[in-house]
């Protein structure tokens, strides 16, 4: 009988976004773009999708002029994955 190779399930880009946004520091748009390979409008659409799924996402304005805003998941509704 041939040995079967089991591979770990692939982590989805949505799961990667949730992981980055769940960090205490959160993530900015550029970081989310680079990890997913998506364009800015696609990242923002994914953020909207997370909000519709019941996640609370806070946007923190840049600390310095010319800086970037940071996004962070601060809560989730019952049953949100």
C-alpha cells in the first residue's frame, strides 16, 4: 500500500488578514496589501466583509502627518469565525 502524504490545510488570505488585524498593534493598508498581494480597494473590500461578518474593526489615524492609518479587530459578534 502506498504511503499517502498529508499536507496541512492551506491558510486562506482572509485568515491571514484576521491574524494580522488581531495583533495588538494591528496592521496598516500597505502591510495587508503586501501579505495578500491585493490592491488597496480589494483590502478595503475584505475589511468591509469582515465587518459584515460581525467583526468590529477600529481605524486609528496616523500619529504623524503623512503617516498611515492602522486597522485592528477589537471585537467580534457571537458566531463570527
